[in-house]
C-alpha cells in the first residue's frame, strides 16, 4: 500500500489521521501513517507549542502534521468588539433551557474553561506561527484554502499545505492558490461536509486537479476495503478522522471522553446528522438528544461562524462533564457504525493496511477472471 | 471483470442496468450486462406484455430482467375509492399555480395520458404476472422486499428476486424473506434513496448478508473506477440507472426526451435534490425550477405514496410536453455530473469494463509497491 504520497511525506502508508489528541496523532505516525493534530482546541498558542514539543519527542522521528481552521472569508470579529455580545439572548436562553431539559448539570464553581477560540482567525494564525517552529510535515486547513500569506509562509518554511474540498470547483481553486494536497471531503464524512458523496466526489476532484496535486479521500474511510475503494477512485491516500475517536490513546489525552466513546461504539451508521449547530456551517455530528433538541420547532436558527461555536462551547463543556452518552456533542462520520470497540491505534492502522491488500487481491482475481 | 454473479445470471459483465427504456435495456443485455426494464410506466399489463415480447426478440438471446415497484406496506388504495378523491384541493391548486408560474403550457385537447398507476400495488402485481410469462432472468423490487407470495411466485418460475436496501437491517430482512440479490442503494443514488452513502453502506450490507446473497452496488456508479471501488467494497456487481438516461437508445423509446437529456448533460453533481415530491418517499431528482418550487414557503407538504405521484403525474406530462430543460422532473443520482454527452449504450458498457481493468491495474501496482 504505497503511493507517491508516501515518498512526498516520508511515510510508509498513505494513511493520514486527523485527531485532536496528540497521543493518537503520535501513535498514527509511529505506526507508519501521518498523524495530524487538530489545533482548534488550543485557545493559547503557548499550550499548542508545549504539545507540539511533546509530539517532537514522541513520534519516534516520524513525520506529523497540524490542522488549523481558517475560514476563507475572515469574519468581522474581535475588532474591539467582544464577540460574545453578538449572540442573541434567545439563543442563550434556548441553550440554557435545553441543557436543563436534558438533565445536564451546571459545572461546579471554578471548573470549565473558555469557549473554543480556535475558530477565530487571529487564533488560527497564531497556531500556524507556532507550528512552523516545529518540524511539521503538513499544514491542513479544515475550511477551504488558507489565506495566500499563510500558504506563502508555510512554503517558505518548506511545509506543504492541504485543504478540504467538498466540490470539484473548490478543489481546483485551492490548487490555483498554491495548495499542495486536496482532501476530498465526502458527504458521509464527520465535521464540515458538503452534499456530494465520496463515490462521486472523489473522481471528480481527482480529474479536476489532474496531476497538479495529490488527492486524499475523506468521508466513509474506516477499513482497508474502503481505502482500496478510495485508491481505485484515484486518491493517492486516505484522510481519516472519525475512527481515531474510538482508540485507547484518545483517553490518554482526554480521559473524560469515555462516555463519548461509549456513545460512538453504540451508534449505527444511521445515527449521525448534518447540522449547523456545531460551528454555524453544515457539519456531521453524532445524533444525540442534544442534536435532536436543535431540530425541534422551538429551536432557533444556528448563528453564523464563529458565533455559533462561541454559543455552544460552554454547553459542550457542561455536556462533556456530565458523562452522559445520550447528550454527547461530537463530530463524526457515518463510519461510526463500524466503530464497535475501543482499540489501540496500531491495530486500526494494521487492519487498514491488511484489509487493503485483501481487497486488492480479491479485485485482481475478479479482473483476471 | 467477472464475478460469480455473472455465472448465476448468465451474463459476461456484472453490470446491471435499470432503465424505463426497452431499447436501452436490450442494448445493455446485448453488450454483456443485464438490462432491467422498469415497469412503472406501464398502466396496462398488456402494454408491458407487448414490450417484453419486443425484448425477447431484440436481446439476441441474452438475459434481461424487470423492475416493479411494490411498497412492502400495501396502501389503502382503490378499495372502491377513486384515489384521486384523496388529493387535497390545496395540492392541486399549488401544482396548477406553479406550472403557470413556470410557463409550462397546458396539454392540447385530447393529448396526455392518465397518471402513472404502476405505483399501485394491484398494477405492480399484474406486471409480475405478465413478466413471468417471459424468459426473464430477474425480478427486482425498487421498494424493499416484495410480498411473500410474489417471491414464491417468482421462485416457482425459477426467477430470482432482487430488492433495494438503504440500511443493513433492511438488507438482512430481505434475505430472511427469500430475496436472492440485495441492491445496496447509497444516498448518492437517483430515485428512492436513504441517508447512508455507498462508501459506508455497501460494506455494511455485504457483511450483514454474508454469503447468503450477492450484493449489487447502486449509487454513484458511472465509471469503471467506481465499479472497481464498489467491488473493492465487497459488491458482486453494480446496479446502474442514471447513466442510461443519457444514451442514444433512450430516444428510440422516448423521442420526446431530448430536453431532459440536455438538462442532464448540463447538470453538475451538485444539481440534484432528495425530496418527497416525486412519489411521497424521499427520492433524488434533478434540481430544476420545478423541484425548487416545492421548497418554497408556499409549497404544501408532499402527500404519502401513492397519492403524491397521482398528483404530480399529469404535471409531469405537461412538463415533458413543454420541452423546457429548466423544469424537467427526473430521478437521477449525483453521477449526473459525469453524464456530459449522449452516447450509445455499448460505449458506456465498454468504458465501464475498460475503466475497471485500468483501476485494478493501478491498485495492484500500489499494493505491490
């Protein structure tokens, strides 16, 4: 299972694993893939710096990457205005009322932390600055092309840039702007996602960018069969996210995530919903009592990015602390239906690789018959 | 490109092609696949009988199948009640008003035909009766398991039965009821479709039915790369529909369909919508001014099956006669974005087969590297 992407990135397997957990990211890199650390959870760039230092010491010298969230259009935010003041009272009241109805307790005095600021452009830029001081192999942007100066900054440091695309025209635009890898994010993916499913989207994007950029397949990839399908469709590698949420290493970073893992392990592929309630843009989440509350007639329309996440982040902290699997708020793709146990990262990687070989062997027999 | 399905059905290529056109179906069978004629357009079983007689004479002795529409739950219909009386005036008024707004002329006096009755259970049963008098190789049901006595009737005649499934649990139930082939219909497919995309759905269904039934992949399949992906995911063959709408042979059956083909050829993969306006159940259609009108605030909720189709069928006749590509009402999958010219059926089949071989060759190189 070796593509030119492996040579470009210095990895053994064309498996890119996005995760907010440094323990998972390091384990993916050690297993021969490329762990990509999601930075949105870091409000403070110094905190990210410390964690990347840990990555440098724990990836066994294997490459790793980082993922920031930079909307192509910079929202009018934090220009002397506290963004929190832009959130309507109706929305705050709905959140408070809903949490009470769902039986989610308030946080004990002094606990809890600020809303997640990583969605703010200024914070994402500070992530890039810090990351480039580490030996990273990739900067990915989870929302379209990064700004031109960020691409230039990465290239000056010799670091390639990846960007997500849910349409072929977006992929072509990324490449014109200098993006080095396109992540084709199918409808079935977790997190921000468009309407076109991987089976259709992936070859469209591969053909749209031609040999100007390798394409990574995201959305629905959790097994070697799916990796083989993605590569049959023209991808040079797979971009996986959801499957790493149900790994043992995830708990090393976030030990309080056991109820979340229980909820994921119990879910079927039908138990996700694509909604704007997480960030203001359509994103696929685990379907729980929390997401269902937002589809009731009394629920307000979600706010635009970045306000929606500022609104719900404190609620997510309360939900997280409540340890109730039935109210979990977590981006995850339809592949959640196959995440049926919590496993070590190395086992997941090994299964992807061996399942790929099995699928190709089976296909070759069919082709030769 | 040969699987056990080929031996079971007596075909050269594991490509099943669903189409309402007998000219297309016969051409698919002659090219080595299995043409499956959709029967829903036949209000009169004698008319179907005549067309199947034509198929018998024009498939060069190659096998073909038929597709009927039998909801698992029989609606309370036509029991002494004219179903037309069950359609609310508000719905009829909306349709009339919308057609006027869209500039769709009324049909000339004496033209036009009845609503499509093939959605009615009684009519679908008459299709089965007639079809079994011909040397058909397959009966497919486009809506879940057929009734037990229909499965028994087909099996008594030595004809295997296929049924569509959008969830693994439905697929398992089909097989328990005696269905011989499961068509895994992904979210990206045209016509009736669920929420789970092919990349995730297909291996789930393959694993759910195990070796009890071969699985055909439907949804997003229009090229050999996609066929290779489907077979990598465990399918024994592909079930294709949309791609046959843009063939020359289609016009031999329905010469008035040129504006529809123009609309399909111009559409991108983003130009579809999943809506209940065609039959009352969620189905993916080409997005046009007609479908958009139904998503406006003044549009009524679609009616349940079979009433919704009885409501819109006369409108579809007017739309069809108007020759305006911008108002076409046509089920089609996201693969429409790759249907960029009207081609002979044999060319489409040949490209599927050669594209499959190319994709497998590429995968084998990756696997060996």
